[in-house]
C-alpha cells in the first residue's frame, strides 16, 4: 500500500520496492515504475498501484469423478504480475489520492480468475477418471493438468499474469467413501498381521517343542548317567563289603588261630605244670611215706600253722596236751570225740 502524505494543494506519494506505481496526468504517463516517490496534485492525478511480488493463492474446491464420486482438491497456485501496465489497463488497480487505498478489490478479481481457471482444468481431468484411479494416481496428474492449463491459458497471459508454480496438497474423497476404500487395505494389512502373528506363534511353538525335546533328551541322559552312577556305587559298595568281609574273615581266622595256639600253649603249660606239680607231690608224698606218724602230725601242724592267723599268746593246759601225747605215744589211729580243753587266743 502506497504512503501518501497530505499537504495543502499537493500530495506526496512514496511507493515500495514490491509495488509498481503509475501516475497519469491528462492522459499522459508522468511516473511509472517500482519504488516511485513523487509529488502530484490530487485533482489532476490518476494513480494506480500494482503489486509485483510473488503471491500465493490457496484453492479448495470439489470435483466429481467419472463414477459420480465427490473429491475434494486442496492446492496452492503461486503467481506474479509480470506486466503491471497491462494489468492496470484490464483490472482496476486505481488508488484514492486522499488515502492511498484501492478503490476496488483488484486482487480478488485476479484470485477469482486464477481459481476458476485452475478449477476448470482439474474438473476436466477428474471427470474423465474413476475415483479409484484418481486416488491411485495421486496428486501428480491433477498438479500437472492445472500447471499446464494455466501456463497455456491465453487470458492469463494477456492479463499480464504469470503462474510460477502449482502445488496440490491433498486429493481426498468423502469420509464415508474413504473409509470404505480403506477397509480392504486395512483388512489385507490385518490379515498379513494375523498371518505374521500365527507364523510367529508357530515358530515359537516349534522352538518350544525343540527346547522341550532337548530338555527331555538331557533328562534321559542324566537319568542314564545316574543309573550308571548308582550301579557303580553299588558295585563299589559290594566290593568294599566283600573286601571288609574277607578282611574280617582273615582277622577272625587269625584270632581263632592265635586263640587256639594260645589255648594249646596254656594247655601244654598247664599240663607241664600239673605234671611237675604231680611229680613234686608224688615225690613229697613218697618222702612222707616212711616218716612216723608223729612227724607227720608235726608237719601237719606246721602246715596248719602257716594258714592260721597270727597268735600272740597260746595257753596250753594239761587237759589239751594229754590226748595228743597219748596218741603220739601209742600210735593209735583213733581220735577222741572232742577236746577237753579249749584254746584261747588273744590278739
């Protein structure tokens, strides 16, 4: 938008680098170009301002395909005014000299021209194809059709406009139709996912079965080795018992033999001792055989005395000695029925 400064009887206009300003006075162009700055009289000046920068025009329209399906097209057209003098001659870009604003809406006219022209080429393309083919082809054919149509349109070139580029953002059917079209694909994707899940489960089951078989084989091998271990332990225990029994038998036989030898030795010793004692006793008795009876009694008394306790005092009375002396003198073998005297010992 141009900046107009108001002074008495005159005005001053200052343009920008992206606008083309044209000043016509009396049917003659006084100033024309971008970035203009000049003085003018408001009553005699005819001013027009044309933007020459790149502009974006968004498009959003509906089209019908060959199978009578509604399609929404969302696109953007980039354009630029390349001939401001021609555009200002065909579209009203005149300025109000008092405030520097357009008297009309020239950019809306340009937008309407480009929108209707672009829609025409897009509608022609989509009307000759089905919805499935259009969606499968994507936005490329629609973009190419709009760009080629706008570039070849004579009205646009004669107006002084140039289309820089066309971008088609989306090409979508109605929500219900889009959902219906997505259903087979979703079902196929779900089937593929289910198939992958089943295959993964089958593979997991197969691996679990292999692991179970390996564990079973391991357990069988461990059981077999345990059986061998038990058998070996039993053989070792049996061998140890046999060795212990043999050792015990040998020890028992040795003990028995030793006991027998010792018994025989004891018996021989006892026999020898008995024979010696018998011989001694025989010799002793033989020695006593010729002795008189008194001597024998004395020896008996002596032998008896060795087995009696110690006697400190011995009292002999005549009554005690008389029978003894009578037996010794007479040599009688009969003894009296009882002693007539008593012996008393005092310790």
